[in-house]
């Protein structure tokens, strides 16, 4: 679900976006996923690295995805979500 979302929403030419497993965060309402270019992760060549790729939060209360941001620390986006997001009825 998350992988499909990021690849549909953030098209990256001929490259594929992949979740960086070691950077997945479990939070009290779900998970936060970081992702990057598959080519970058395989080659470590900065030319292929993404810039501005905001992590995606999956809220398991209503199975929704939320793009965070890059202007503030990730912890602030998570806290904003926990404080302000009201899950949709399922």
C-alpha cells in the first residue's frame, strides 16, 4: 500500500522508489516510512538520491496515508498528527 502510494504520487522517471527498511519508525498509531531512489540505494551515487522526499505516515486506525514534510524535524510532524488528526470512521 505505501510502496504503491509513493511510486504513483512521486514519479521518478525510469527509477523506482523503495522503502528504506532500516528507517521505518513504529509509532503508537502506525508506522512512518522513509523512501529513496532504488538506484541511489544500490549504487550510493548522490546523483540518484532524492531531495525533499518527505516521509509517509500510515495511520492504522483508519488505514490512511499522510505525507509529512521536510521543513521541520520528523518528530514534530508525528506529534502534529497525533494531536490533530481525527481518524475517519471505518
